[in-house]
C-alpha cells in the first residue's frame, strides 16, 4: 500500500472518530456564529494567525482543510500525505510562483478584519508557523485575555492538481480551563465556542482529470499567472467572508447553514448546497461541518 493511501486511510479513520465524539460534547459544540454571550466579555482578545507553510502544498483534498482541530496526529497524517513524490512533483509550479509573498498579504488582510470587527477588540496580533496543539495551548496560557482567536491558513493544490485551494479556519478559544478537565480540553471541539472554515477553490478551465502533469504545466505557464490569480482570489475574498461571519447573528447564519429547500449537490468532491451565485463565483456550503466555499473557474489564459 502506498504512503499516500496509508495516510489517507488513517486520516479518514481519525475524522470518523472525531465525528463520533462530536455527539458526546459536555458543552455546546463549536457554533458557526459568535453568540452575544461570547462577544460580551470584559477586555479584548489575543489573536494568533498560523501560516505553517512557506510555499504551496501539493495534493491536498479540499475536505482535509477546514476540520476544527488542534490535533497533532491528524496534522502528521496530512504532512505525510504531501511529502516525497508530491514535493518533487510540484516543484516546477513553486519555481514559477517565486517570488509570491502570500504570508505578508494574507496576514495584513486578516489583521485588518479583526481590527475592524465591532466586538473583537483585538490585541497582541501574532503570526506563527507552529500550529501544533502544544504551541496553541502555550500561547493561550500566556495570553492576558479571556479568549483567543486563532486563524489557521493553508494553501495547496487539489490532489488532482486541477484546483488551487486557500483555506482559513477561525477558532475562538477560551483561556479558562473547564472544571474537572486538563488544560488541553480547551482545544477540543466541545469546548470551542466558535469555529468556521472558509475556502476558496479555484479551478482551471476544462481541466484534464486524467493528466496531472498537463494541469500542473498549465498552472506553471506564463510565470504561473493562473496560479497567482487563484491565490490572489483567496487573499482578496476570504477575509471579507470572515468579516461578515464574525458580525453575523444566529438567525443570519441559519439562512445558509441550514439546507432549507435547497438541493444537496456535490462540488469539489463535497456534498452540500449552493447559497448564491454572483458572476463567476458560487458560494457553496459543505454539509459536513458547514465550511463556506467560494468556487470559481478561471478563464483560459491569454498569455
């Protein structure tokens, strides 16, 4: 069995276990909105922005990005799945992309969102590469605030190399240790009052699903102009989607989180429903977990 198949199988097993534990929460599970009680605390909030990579990751499925987690074994499986052959395969695209200052631009965009949020009162905004549970717990312990907002950012090609995905996962953590629990309980789903995943999934026009090399060459062509457009889209649009969600009420959130009369369809390998379409962009909600996805197909490059 290949390392990729082994890693993916193990990943699926852990996700199944997490889904089963979701029903055993002792308190409210993460909400897709920030409740009034959660907003109305004394003082502000420390903000941590995690960008664990320095270049585009290869071969990650969209559903792997956007799971509410600070789970190091799960992270290890994802890391194993994108090493070795994938790293070598994606190098021509990485070379064509250089230089591309993703970190600085995304950090600045997310920093603006939290600074302008009406209730956040953001302070001590920090960028880190280390998104491990151990480091997040350390930062939470060291904070001078009762809550800490953590935003984990990833960017990768889809495993078929026909799409480029940018993901922002926002979690609001509580500094106080739950009574009768150990400190790491604060990173579990059942003690996180707010979690929401946002993704942009930008696809090549008429991708060749049977030829990953051909699609990778298209992303790399013309100084990686199509790949730059896909990453630009994520940097520009995801922070705005986050800003809107942070201010949303429960009633406003339910207008898209519930399927209501919408049909269940599959997009980017995920079941869910379409909320709206504007121009060439579709807002799609993943049924499992409620991740908000901006789906777009690029126009054929004229370069």
